C-alpha cells in the first residue's frame, strides 16, 4: 500500500447502540470500490474483523481465518470514526486504520504462509472464458457512485449494456425478482482474476481460499446468475427457480471456470495480541 498519512487527527471508538443501522462512508473490504469522500472515515455497527479486513486489505478467506482467532467481545459491533487532514487515499486510510487498531485495541499481528486446503480456479478450456466473463470494457464508462450500505438506501444503478454492473471495482448482488426472489445475480467490472477468485469463495459460500490458476492477465467484467443452495442465504419469500443452475454449474456454464480441490500456500494474518478498548 502507498505511504502517506498514517494517523487520524481525531478518533472515536465505541460499542454500537442496539437497534442502530449498519452504514459506512467507505467500503470496508479489500476491493478499492469506493474512494474516500473527504477526510472522514465513519462506520457504524461493524465487527472488529471488518475494520481489520479494511486495514490490512484481507481477502474474504483471510478474514474468515482471522475471525476464528478473535475473542468473544471482539465479535460484537463497534462504531469507529476517524478524521484526517487533507484528502487521504483509500490506502492511506488503511494505514491510519492500522494505527488506530494498535492505539485503541493494542492489536499486534503478523502474516505467515501456511499450507492449507484450497480451491484452484481454472479455465475449463485453456485460453477461453464463458460468455459472461469478458475483458474489461470502458463502454459504458464506470460510475463513481459509492455503494450504499445502509438499509433503505437507493438501489445500485445498473447498465443494461452487456448485462454488467455500472460501478467498477465492486461486487454487486441482486435478489431477482425483488418482490419474490427466485435467483441471484452477481455482477462486477474491472476486477483482476485473483480478485475474482478470492470473491468466488464468498459468493459460493466455500470454506477455503480460492486461488487464481487461469493464467489470465488484465481486468475483467462478469455477471453470473444462479440459484443458491437452501439455507445459505436469508432472503424473504425466496422460491428457487428449478430451471436455473446452482453456483458450481453457473460458474462452468456462464464464466467458463471450474474449481479444483488442492492444497496450497495461503498467506494468513495471525493475531499476536489484542485488548478490549476503553471507550470515549
């Protein structure tokens, strides 16, 4: 990550109030899907793992590995606000969050490589992708609209051109139809294959890291339509459409990809020390 400002000028850390709504001024994932709006980072009702994920740019599996190490108190939600000087970049915000976690939670961590069960993401046919996985196109141009994370926010704008999302660098999910869902659609634009591989684990509810083995360079746009396995998602009035594929089949048919079970080296974040913070 880029260097620069490393500490917030003002910081507030407190347990979330019961009944408050989850919301944030910047997406707390490893994807740089939204840029800071000014110098304020404000997040309400997120678990500590989400702040660590943002600070260290963890993949979904790295976050899953991290969560198993956290004490019970750290799994309750916190509200964190940090104000910086100037107009910091997303990576500078990450560095400042690292400092905040050290100062307020006495967090000490290190990365290490461990050999673990993984899924390798491969092309079914070498050099050929499915119809819904295409090299990134700037037509139409990417939207800079940040993803709304608060309940009741306006829905994410979409483009009908090519069936891909409007905003770049983001995973955007839809329950379709909205009033009585029968299937899911996940879309993204301008992601590298390692980023797509990492987030396949989330979409497919997989219990291991997914590593890119496609050999594809550059960035891509994709859209995948599937019916999730029962009980994996809590969606009101969900009635699965039997004519649509489950996620593994959709991965094959629409993206031209397959998952192969293997073992491999995975870079994981290990917690050395953490303390419950004093509130302000």
